[in-house]
C-alpha cells in the first residue's frame, strides 16, 4: 500500500466491557471483585478485552502503512464530521457498524469482526488481517458494496435523526407514551409503550421480535388468519415498516393504526402529548436522542441518503 494515497481512513472503535467496568469502579481489581462477588467469570471480560485490543493494534498497524488515518471512539460519532472521500472502518460488533453508518452519506464502510468466535457478525464480513488487501480495492472503487436504506425523523424545530436499523418513538421511562399518529389516510390518538419504525436491515432485528411475539400471542388466544411466517425486507428496500408496542384502547386512545408500511412518498406524522421524557432515538443508542415533548411534531420517512457497506 502506498502512503501517498490521499483518501483518509477513519477507524471507529468501541470500549470493551472491561473498560466500561474500570471506568465505573476505577481499577481492574475493584471491577474484578465486583464481578466475581456476583458469581460471574471475570476472565471472560479479560479475554474479550485482550482479543479486541489485539484486533485494534492489527488494524492500526495497517493504517500506519496506508497513510492518512484517524481513530475515533464511537461515542464521538454524533459530533464527528466525515470527509466526502473518507473510507470508514468499524471494528465490531454489529452495533458499531450500524451506529457508524447513520452518520455517513455515501462513504464506503467496512465492518471488521474482532472476535469471530464470539460474534456472528452479520455486518462484519471481514477480519482485521483482511484490511491490507481491502483498502486498495475500496480506494479504487473496485470492491462491491451493498446499499442500505435508512430511516429519518425530522422534527418541527429542524432537528434530524437518521437510523440504519430502527427508530424508537416513545417515553424514556416505563410510563405510557401519549401522542397523535397519522398517515395520509388515518389519524388517531394513542397511548402505548412507543412505536418502532424499521428499515429493511432493521426488519431482521427489534421489529421482528415485536411482530413474531404479537403473532404468537394472537395465536394463543385463538386468533384466526394470523400469519405465522414472517418475511424480512431486503436491506436496500425502499420501504419502512412500523409497529406500535402494546397499544392501549380507552375513551381517549385508539388502536386502529398500529402497524403498516411506508414507501418512498409516504410519511408517518407524530405529535407528542407528553409534557416530559418523550424521546426519539435510533439503533438502540438512547444517549444520542431527540427530545419529543408536548407539541413537537415528528415526520418519519425514508432518508434521502443510503448506507454503503463493503462486501
């Protein structure tokens, strides 16, 4: 690889469980005491940390030979500005890939599996030792990529949040979320545990558990006509699916508009009726959220941009 290559590589890393424990308990010894006091195996945390750090060292050594590169923790992604020609590398798990992709706009993304014995790695087709051969191909646009449709939440105050897997709209605590929901044809007031809007990629994750669980419950109560088989969408499908979690029927709340799909020209409109603790977050990262409190309107639809995962 030539150090003269002018395409910068951004390596996105994460903290291991051991690092999170040390941040909480200040030292490895105190973390070990806490974990073992609860009867858990602390050595598993140590093995995971050592393997991940070895994978990180291997990736960085490759990037040092490459030329321009930068290493960032995924916690800094909301405030990081990617260059239009950057090549982005995410060092697993799958969640790191999804959380990185939603901040990209056409930059190629490589997912590296740091520990194939631990992670299935649906979004991690490569290992760190594949990186030296991959980077020149990606830089020359000779590597195949898979398009990934994203969802977008746009608030009435101009704030925007993208999602690779799914958007959650609801309340931060276990209290009910109260809101108005509308499509082009229907409108109602709801009280529920919030709703999920999933992309094609997300249709294999949280959304799938909601749908299959609902089908199983309906079947156990003798519902007829329930479809037991669930088909996920392709990653690049220009379609979103939404489902309301635990909708509650009452004098002031309805349960007619609890699931559906959104095409390219469709939008789901939501207006918060919650004085506080209303949130919208994506891909399971609640820390990176939009406040969704009384009066705020959110428009949910397919994002204009797509993710680009190298395969």
